[in-house]
């Protein structure tokens, strides 16, 4: 099982590694990532871990302290994501975070991520108003709202990231997101 990987980046001083997985289920009008399209090399989870370890050894002479898996959308191939997390956990890299739009996560997937020891998630919450979310991403936000509630119910650490787009996702829209979050 392979997935296209456009980049693996290392950052100091936190010794963190950002692994970008290609492909996304959203079609955001303002997407700035090159990873939305299928670009990069096809790599197995084992190959990604090996490249990460070699780069970390070269740069820091040690394992990374944190691994962040983003994209694109890392949950497009859930089995690949789980395998990647398990391989890093096997190396005693315990600070692992995914950056997701939350659309594909459900109760079963969240339970699995918690069980394998995922540290935290960052959910890109594009818009609270479903009509705006559909216009911007091509998808309803109902599943994203459900995911955020489930993450809280299962006690997984998460944060929300949103965007300010004057005239579209404006202060009023961000206020609605804040009110929704305050009730969780």
C-alpha cells in the first residue's frame, strides 16, 4: 500500500517533522497547498518512516520529537494513516498529530486513532454555515460538525483552525464557529 508524498519537512528547534500526504476530498476555492492534487513519489508507510529517520539522523542526530501528518487530507486512506502512526509509535515517537478537514472521520475511526495513541488533531473548520462551507469546499459541513463533537466525546486532544476570508468567512462566521465550540 503506497501513497503519494510531495514533501517531508524538518523544523527546529522543536525537532518536528511535517509529512504531507497528497490528495484531498475537498475542492477548496482558496486552497494554497500543492498536495491537493496527486503529486510526489509513491511511498509505502515503511519508506516514509525510513526517509524521516534518515533525515532526522542527518539533521539532529536523533529521532524527531514530534511527527505531524497533514496534506491534502491524511484520512483519505485510513489504513495507510494508521500504519504510519503505528510505525512511528513503535519507534517510541509518541507526539504524533494529524491535520485533517475531519470529513472522513467517524466514531469507529476516532476510536481507532485513540486506541493506537494518536496525540492530537488539528481540524480545519472552513465555515459554520453549511451553504458557505458547500460553496467553499464542495461538501457539506455536517460530517465535520459531527467529527468535532465525537473528538470531544472520546477525549482526544484537538484544536480548530479556520480562515478569515473577508466577505465570505468573516467575523460573524467565525463567531458562529466559536459559539458552536463553546457548547461542546
